[in-house]
């Protein structure tokens, strides 16, 4: 039976939380009363996550599929790999750490039933450290001003997408992208809903401060040219400012004569301009780096194996055919 719901869950070193996830996820989906499938994408875990996923597949092969990467390619690449394999009309993404309760999926489906093709989620009582919450609010504000993509809580992975949106996402070939923003750009009738949020069931967050900064660089440079346009306007303003300062200094030089009292002020201005130049080079480098990665044409990820009943049926059919030829 073709599933109506597909749930995509990226997994990276979640050995400690998988058993709790299985215990809550399957009953929650069974209670929905619709045909579903779960796609776990193992993103090169170094612990026993892959073995636990394989065991779970053997216990529930009717609704479980496991995609195994040959290395670590990142959460968003894992989600995109899951999108390509989904068969449902509604696709839901979920973290494996149980910070997004599986029981909340029903809220997203209810919104999809109202005619929406994209349902984002807002964490009602966020169970994160204070610095992560404030950093998230700041990046949300910056992203909305630069990209015009309106997501109240961009860091929450619990989201639902319609099949038309997923088909468009699957046509994209960016090497680096931010999946929720990419899907939002294709949605015709997006909406958001409040959901519960829990502390991690076990382990620690896989996103370091550096990873979060890199993710936001991908978000901004992947969906807007505003940073480059801002640097162009800043360059024009600084050029006029520098020209005016040059005229003032020349007038003072001929009227008051040689002086050194303003030397340190000039140093401060020079260092400020050097900082602006280096920052501008960095932003331009981000765009050039994206072009470099894109033109190399390397695969975004490599799938080592897919555990699913279809593959088993194909293997059995091939084996039977080979025996018949003998």
C-alpha cells in the first residue's frame, strides 16, 4: 500500500536515544490511522546507530526504511536524501533526539488537511541554553530582513511538506542549502503552528557554535544577494567619506601647516577601513566558494545501502531467476 505519510529522520551518533525514539514514534504514528513509512537516514554515525537502525528495520520492515551513507555529509544532506526516497503525499521531518515529540506530528497533519502545503513549527517552551535561544532569535531577525523568508523558529526541524513542494526541492542541485528555507520558497500556502519542545533524551547537540555560524552563512548566501549589495553601497559611502576626509586634511595642511596630533585618529580610521575590506573579502569569498563547490559537480552525498522490502524482493527475484536458468 502506498503510504500517505512519510517521516524523514536524520541520525548521527544517536545510539543513546534511538530506543526511546522507537518506543514513542511507532505508537504515535499507529494512532494516526493512516498508512505511513519512516525513513531513517544514517549520516555516517561512528557509534552503534546503524546497527540499531538495522535491528529496528528487521522488527518493522513493513513501515521502516533505512538509508545508510558511506560518510558524514550533514543533517540537511541527509534530509534531502530522505526526500528523494519518500513515497507519501505528506512528508514530515523530525529530529532523532526527541526534542520534537513525535506525538506533535498530528498537529502538523491537521494544518495540512486545511489546505496548506508547508507547515512550520514554533517551539512553545524551548528547552535550550540561553545563548542558543538568543542566537536563534538574532539569526531569525537577520535572515528575515535579508532573505524575506518568514520562519519564526528556523532551528526547529519538525515540519511538514506537501508532495508538490518536495518534488520541487528534489529538482534543486545546490551543494549547500538550508532545507526549510528552500521548501518555503516553493510553498504557495505556508503556515506555522506551536508545538511542544523537550530536552534531549540523551547525548549532546551535534551543532557547535561554528556549525551554527556556517549554517547561517549558507542560509544568507544561498537565498539572497543583499550582503553583496550592502558591501557595494558601503563601498560607495566610504569612498565619499574618504574623499571628504582627504580634502579636509589637505586644507588643514595648507592653512595650519604640518601637524601630528591627529596621527592616531588616522590610524583608527585606517584600521576600521581595513576591517571593512577584510569583511567584504570574506563575504565575497563565501559566494565564490559556493560557486567553486557547485562547478566541481561532485555528488552531494553517497548512499552505501538502503534497507527496505523492495530491495529484498528484488534480490529474491534475481536469485529465483538465476536458479531457473540453471
